[in-house]
C-alpha cells in the first residue's frame, strides 16, 4: 500500500543559515501485523502544536513554492541564530499531523473487531493517506460518528480536561482561561458547566463574548475593553479562581491574571502583609500564540507561580487508568461537549499551496483547518 | 522601661496622593512576664525585606526631614496609583526591624537561665532600644558570641539553608544563585561546600568573582561579561543545576537562567523534541533588588517554572522540628558559615538622617548596614 505523508525537513545551508522544506513523501506501507490496523485517514486537524513541527523557526513569510502536483515543495529560510534550536532535527524528514480519524480498511488477526470501524488516533504521521497503528492505540468512536467529528479527539479535549484535573490535583477550585473562544475554550466552557467548576473566560473581541455567553458562560472578560482589569478582578473575586491557563504566552496577559488574582485575594485579606496575600496564585502557559516575551510586573506578592504545561507529562502524571477514563469520556461526548468547528477543509496537496499555507499558519482564534487527505 | 522604636506610617493625604513617615516612637514597656525576657537590643541588620516595610512604595528620592533629635522625622510622597498597594496599612504606625541580637537584662521567673545571655530574635520591632520577647522565641547564642556576630541569625542564614532544603525536597541536585556575592550568597557558598552541593554563582562585577573564588567557589559567572551566557551554560552543563534562586527579580536574568538550563539540558538530549527538553527547570524569585518587570523570552521549552519564594511559608512547609534543626545549625556556625559583614554601624537617630538613609536604602550587594541602637 502506497501513502503520501506531509513531511518537514530542516537543513543547514552552506552559508550558515538554515532552510526548512515541506513536501509530500511517498512511501510503501507494509501489511498490518496481527495486533495492528491500516487506517484510511479521512480527517486530521491542524493544531498550533502541529505548526511547531511543520514550520519550526522558519520565516514562513519568505516561503517559496517549487514543483507541481506530487513534486511540489515549499522552502523557507531559517535565520542562523535560530538554527541551534532545531539542531537535533537537522537532516531528518519528519512526518507531521499529531491526531486525526479515519476508517480501518485492513485489520490484523487479533484486531478484526475494528475492521470497517471509525477510529481516532494520536501519535503523529496523520497528514497522510493511510497509516498503520497498533489496535490498542486506536480510540473506537461510537457508531454513527463521522471521521470529521472524531478528528480532534485528543489534543484539545484532553488539554481541556487536563486543566480541570490539574485544578483538582493542585488544590484550586476555579479556573481562568485565555483565548477562551477557541475550539478548546468552548470545550472547557461545557466541561466546567457539566462539572460545576467556576470558569473565568478571557477573550479579545466582542463577538467572542457573545459566542461564549450563548454557550452559557457566566464570566467572560474582554481584554480589549478599557476596564478589562476591573472586569477580571471582579470575576476572580466572585469565582475565587487562583489557577489560570494561558494559550498566548507572550506579552502582559499572564502577569495581569496574577495581578488581578492578587487584587481579588487582597479584598478578603485581614491585616496588612508586606509580602502580599498568602493565597498561592498559579498560571500555566500551555501555548505560544503570542511569540513576544512574557512580561511580569510582579505586582502580585510572593505566593505565585508561572510555568509551562504540556499534555504528555500531565497524562504521565495522572497514570494510565485515569488517562484512559478521560479518553473514553471524550469518545462518549465527541459530538456534544467535544464538538470541534473547522473554518476549511483542505487536501494534502493544498497544504503546500502558498496562499492556503499562509491562512492555516496564522493560528487565529476561531480559524481552524482540517486536512482531508482524500478530498483533493 | 522606656524604649524608642523606629516606625513607619502610611497616610493618605487630602489630595489623593499618600505620604510615608518614618519616626522614632517612645513607648513604655511592661515588665517581662514569667516566660518572657527583656532584651537590650545591641545590633539589628537592615535587610531588603526591612526596607519594604520602612519605605513601602514611597518615592524616597523626594524624602524630606523635619525636626531634630528625638523629634526628627522623615516624610516622603507616595504616588496616588501606588497607594492601593498599601491600603491595608493606612494609618497604622508599624515598628520595623525583622531580626537582631542583644543581651537579656531582665528575665521572668521561668526564663531565669537566659539572664545575662546573648540571644538572637526574629519577629519584628528590633530597631529599638529594648524589646520584650517570649523566652522560647529566643535563639541562645554560644558563649562568647557578640550581639553583632549574632545580629543576622535568621533572614539570610535560614534563606540560604532553605535553598538547599528546597533543592532536596523538589528533586534537584545542584543550585544557581544570583547576587551571589551578598552576605547571603557567601553563606550559600560555604553551606554548599560543606554539604557537597554543586553551586553556580552569578555576580555582576570582577571583584565579586575574585571574592567568591577566594572563598573557594568553583563556578562563578559574571553577567557583565560578553560571554556570560556561554559561561553560564557551561557551568550548568557541568553541575546539572536545574534550580535557581534569583534575588534580583526584574529584567532578563531569571529567563536567561532558564534558557541556559535548557541549552545545557539539550546537550545531553537524544532525539529532537519539539517541546524542548523534558528536564524540569525551576527558578524562584526571592527578592526584588531590580524592580523592573521580569522578561521571559521563553526559549526554554515547556518544562519550566518560575515563582516566588519566601522564608515563612518554607519554614511552615518543612515543619517545626526541621526548622528548629536549621536554627540550631545557624547558632553553632554563626561565626563561621553564617558570619555576616557590615559596611557601617548606625544609631537609631542616624536611621533618620537623610544622607545615611539614602545610603542604606540603596540595597547594593556588598553594602550592608547594622543598626546599633545604643551607639548614638
């Protein structure tokens, strides 16, 4: 069985700079082993984490296309000073696509129950016509679920569930979330409603406020409003949220959240403490939509933390059984709580079209692309 | 018994701005109770944390003195926008001086063994001629120890010991420390030598490199050197330090440490990981020598944390017995490991001298003032 795979390769050029190449590689797949299945990939989303692998630190605004059809490729320069950040992948051709869904078209002897079923998979190499997978890695979707409905079963749903689980593990009782109108943010609104967790949503535009209010969100703060900090402090005082998840990473937002948490905590404070409130305030950065530096004014006392949050170590932390329970909840609620919305569907060939690439590379909240390998 | 106390008061003025006043208050002390002692305070250091209480957010460059002798006071304006940060202390006259040492001149019936002994005390109100204290709060110093030798038994020694204990508690095996030529930094060098803990010292001047090398420090990096980041990365690779304590707080230093830790960890890394190394890198900010915002370039993957670190919650975390063991180590080694050095000794009256106040308020590494109440 032949398949195309969308791949990303980083090379150092003679001049000291580097070059990134995106291309469709054609490879032969073996027949699936006894515990394996062959999946015809029907739908795979482009998440920000996929763009990290696809684009690396390349300057995509200078990308150029060459070739046509199966031979088309995209090349973009990597500035010399950023090349060390990808030293470990130099010369390697890496297939992309963290997650997706498709139909099992061939099953090994011990996986015959999956024949013809629609399954979702996390594990890379999903921007491809076909993929071999271990049967036990596949998440079986309920009958009637389409591959498109099941394409985003892992990254966003498990991250949203992970935020609530982290809240419980670390002794907080309410959450703050930025970029809250994203697919992930909408899932989090629904999870928190179902689980009774107070949630403060931060968005940047009025129509995003409307969208989340229509979903039933109680607290939605617009960071573009002049009274944003007052809105946020009131919402944090009402919910007592002391844990935030920030998808943007850069700029002042993470520090503003900590500052508003401190101001909210100080409303309850008794005697003056020169070190600020003793309430521990935590923000985790789980994305990098804003690549500018993070700036903290440190107007939030001494009881605070900021850190990175990533799904795989979180899943390792809670253990296999707890992680599997989360996955099964996603499968059960994939068309309700965990429903995703896509701006556009593109074929494998179209991923290498410069104008389409510029669109899916923008990572704007509310703009989400789905790769449908067999559509083009 | 009458005593003077150096006090700080914040008031809101009619115009919306605020005002800070420093003054010597005269109060009557009662006779010590059965479990109490009366200490004649002989020496109390001015730590950065004392300046927080003394100066608050006032603009001390605009401070003005009035009155003479016992009636002298210092007034400085507080900008209107900073006044909310001290709302909880408005109108309160707060005695200052976190720690110090002196001689027990009167002891209650159940504390007679302390009569005439030199003791150290943490608990505030130490910029005073005399202070009443519970006997069990006093740290009895070894015979022959002077009050000046014992003046700084708590804040710096316990913070330095707390860094090593935190390292063990959180699973790290080596440390990084900034402002490393300070009294605290020199203690940490000696503790780490005695306890076999690899330590990377960061200083800003060549003479501080020399000072620490003379103490036997192995790794000293000068942040003013053009190759600072290379020095630091080499030292972190050699020591495998993944925990840092930063006294400065502001600027890029905390982020530079995390970035160098990541670069050091990547030297050992096997296959490329798009999220950076999986080694957890942590920096705690325990001071605010640089009040500018903290800036993070986030070139250190996703396995990182930054947070505030404060002595009292640390002591609460390890529990009373462990904390007492640390205190007793300090008392035993107060003239060796935990010896402090002072730039100048000033009287209570001199704390209100504008030119002296400007000097002790600078918080420069290596400039340390000792208040000797009875010297003036």
